[in-house]
């Protein structure tokens, strides 16, 4: 018998509605026959990208973990040898070893690293705070410091809440300025919207303008969408500062309107006075008249919206760039207005749970002055924390993450991880990080667990809705949900957990959160597509809800930013002094992978994308005597990798690109990925104190100086 289940994708922010066709089987063995876009979904209406529908290959992958595994050979050996173990035995041994390590080295001997997929796991996400407190350690890390922490840190200072992220009102805007994002490939981040490219095309159809700011002519740009302004990598802060300078000193703004919503207006004016177009144009690589045109067009449009993503976040000044972006929206009169940048309440006011705890978040840590962002320390310093002789990390639990590939400097980190006394990974696969683990614990995938699209319903939804999905099929083997695995370990540690309840309900927190909207999971389960469409965003909620400072005002010049003003000057001087032929390495996202996972899918291995080539503009290649297909070495003071040269005439002169998340040579548990390992470009990223922005803990993974020579 065949049945259909309405569910949704959990790979990236849109959370596209999917329809699963399930064969119940005569023997009761349920199998998913097909995944397809859900044409009945009230928001997505049949849109989904190829990654969502091909996720069935992950679900069926014979390399998936089905049972807990325990390592039986030394970690110094490259290939781990593992044997099955019972859940109770694994949890008990892990808890015992953690207790012994902490009795010898203190509470911070344990570190926890959380990967991106956990953010799209509703039951885990809703209980993550309680689980984190149960481990009682300050050593918390996540993939957030490799992609979005710049925004969290900036919003915490500007709005008083790290989860305040006014999104571009693409449904109504007349001008959309999009920096460091490629929506056709990535579907955007920290914004939830169905079929973003359709929305962008609609802007131009109704007579509006779209402009992408990027070092590459990205796939999102076309005659139906908009042009690309080719900018030098890692200079977006100066570009935005110059645009703001034009607005406040030449074009003009409504001071009374700004001061009705903000404080420290004169302070931000004094700061931005340093960055006129004439000073920054050469460094940014955009003619002064082009920057002025952007400012003029943005301000003359009936409404204008602005957005930036990882291509800016991952630079050295992502948080300051987000500050400038916010000020451009505010001073142009587009913040909190229809067609500008708006706050979408969604199902609950999450900003109230992410408020700033203190104005100065810095403290003296074991490696000097530092801070946490959303509870996380900088992953760029994970190896140093492990090696710290005074207060070393001795055990690491990794939840749906792969730090050996996603954190910069894999050589030093590999040595540090090998020195640990206990590593536990919770994942779908035995990854390259899992290959080092003492225990590899099998997690359910998102077709095997019930869920609610929690992350996409709070604060960043252009078309707000909330959806429940049952588990499409029962979990295979002994796979367990992430929250269950961590709670089971904590039970053995003597910590109170959800599992202490005879009938544990990991969705209780979600029901409580939805209560303000008059919804429950039980109610959702009875609705068409198990989905409730929520009221549209109210533009002025930016000021009425998103701002969480006690005085209700946006801080135009937070004190915490001021200590980094000299850094902005120093970086500008460095960029100005660089030789004209200096190559800059950026990260290139593709349609054939997602970060460091989905590498084991044969269907995503196509042509040049079976590997991780170095992309270079043909003119840059010819000047260096290189041709497409050459084996080249990409090197700098941090490391070197070898790759095959591939042409991309869309790259700006002086810019080369590689893709994040490759380097699967030692992934012995992943047959396809190991046969197409590629190289880990993060080997070229700066590490340690020089590898991240201390304002936001954001790793620098783009705009990196490199040389390229033939091997």
C-alpha cells in the first residue's frame, strides 16, 4: 500500500515543502519511494531545489550509520577500527570517562561543537539551551563562527538582541542591494523565503532594480534579475561606509525621523566622515562615480532594501559591515517601512530570548581577552584551547558537525584532536572528524523524525508559516534523535534530562513558544500540509519589537564597535599598500554540495565539480603562464594546497575561488566522498588570534591573500 506524507526539507533556510511517497510494504517494512516538491503547500507551492529531492540518496546511503560504534585502535592510526556497541554501554562509558577527565582537569575539560544541521532540527534546537547547561562547560563552539556570528554580534550591539535581523522586503521592494550572496545557489541565509530567485525576478518585472555586489558574476545575475558590481574581496565594509557617507553628507536624510528611533547619531556621522568615496574607491575596486550612483539610486527608489550574507560575514570586518548596512537602511528611511528592511515576528518573538546581557561582553580567558557570541567561543582558536597547558580541553563532543573540515588550519587542528583523550561524534556518517572519534553515534535523518520548522518561523520569515511533520518512516537500525543521544549521556552523568520523564516530550518547549499564536503541534497535525500560514510582517515591528535596548532606541554607534575603529584604519592601510597583482581567494558555493556534507551522493558528482578546482579568470591565468587543466599550487604563509586550474571569466581580475568543505581523503566511512576527496581550502585560512574577528568571533575564510604557481 502506498501513502503520501507532507514534510519539508531541512538542508537550508527555505525549508521547502516536500511530498514523500511511502510504500508500507507487505512485511511492514516502510520504504520511501520518492521525494518530490509539494504542490499543495500553501507557501512553497511546488518549489524545491534539486538538493531537497535528492536527499533520498542520503536516507538510503549504505554508508549511513545504523549502530553506535566504539573505536578499538589508537587515534594515531589514520584509519579508525570500530566495533558495534550497545547504547547503554556507550552512554555509561562516555559519562564515566567525562567524569574522570573533569575531576582531573576541571569542568572545562569538556568541549561541545555544534554543526549547522542542528539548527534545522526543531526538537534539538528547542532544547539546545537546556542540553548545553547540562554539560556545564564554557567550552562551547559551533559552525556559527564560520558563517553567521558577525551578524549576531552586530545585531546584539545595534538592537540589543542577537536575533534581531530585519530582512529585505523582497515582495514589495523597488530596489534590492544584495552583497556577498548568491541566492540561486545558496537560497539565502538568515532569511526564510520560498523560491527566492522568483521573488528577485519579480522585482525587475514590476520595474524595480536589483544590484548584486560580489567579486564574481554570480549565477543569480541575469537580464531578468540584475547586474553585478564587481568589488574587491573583503572591502564591503568600506563600500557600505562610502554609500552611507554619500547619504548623510551629500544626498541628505531626515534627522528627526532617525532620532525618533535611534541614539548616537552624531557619533556615527563622525565615524563615517572618515570614509568618503574618494578615499575608498581604489581599495574597493569600484569607481567613485559608481559608488555614488548606488547611493543615488538607493535613495531615489520609492523603497529600497539591503542584504548581506556569508561572502561578507566571513571577511575580517563582517560585523562592522553589518553595522554600516543597518545604518544605510536607517538613514535612507527604509528601515521599518514596506519595501525596505522589516522584522517578521513569525510564530514568536525570539528577540526577547536573545537580549544583550551586558554592554561589554569581553572577559579575560585562558588565551587572553575574548568573548562569546550566542554562547560560542571562536572556533578559530579551538586547537589552542585544546593545547592550553593551564586549562586544556581533554574531551570533545561533536553534534552534526565536521570541524576538521570547516574550521581553518586543519593541520594544527588535526594534531590537537589526536591529543584528546575522548572524542564523541553524533552524525549520519563517520566523517573525517568521526574517523578520529572514540565513539561514533548514529543520528536519525530528517525523514526519520517528527519536526517543526522552528528556526524558519521566528524573526526572518518573509512569508511566515509554521509546519509540523511526522516522521515519514521509522528510523532504521538503532539511530536516535540528537536530543535523545545527548540526554542519554547526561543521564549517566547524573544530570536531570527530558528522559527522566516516563513519556518525554521534546516538543513541549515548541508548544509553549507557539501558544502566543494560538497554535499547538496537535492542531498543526490536523491542518492541510500540517501547516498554518501566519500573519504577514508588520514593517514597524523593527522598532516596536526587534529593538530590545531599555530605551527602545537603535544604537547608531555602540561602544563595543569603537574599540575596533583603529583596526578598520589599519586594514584600509594594508589594502592600499598591497601590490596590484595580489591574488585574493574567495569561497565559491556550488549546486553540488552543502558545506562539508552531501559529499557522498553520486548524483552530485558532475564533471569539474567532482573535485575542488581553483577557479581563476583566464586573464589572470595567462599573465602567470597558466592554462586551464594545469596542476597548480595555491599557497600563502598559512599553508598550501594543490588543485586543478579551471577558468571562470566571471571572476573579477585578481580574484581566485575554491569551495569550502572538501578534503575527504581520510573519510574511510564514506565511499563516494573518499573517491572524490578534493582539498580543504581552509588550510589556507589564518588561524589562532589572527584567524578571526574578535568583535564577532567570525573566522576569516574569504579575501585571503594567496600565490598560485604551476606544480
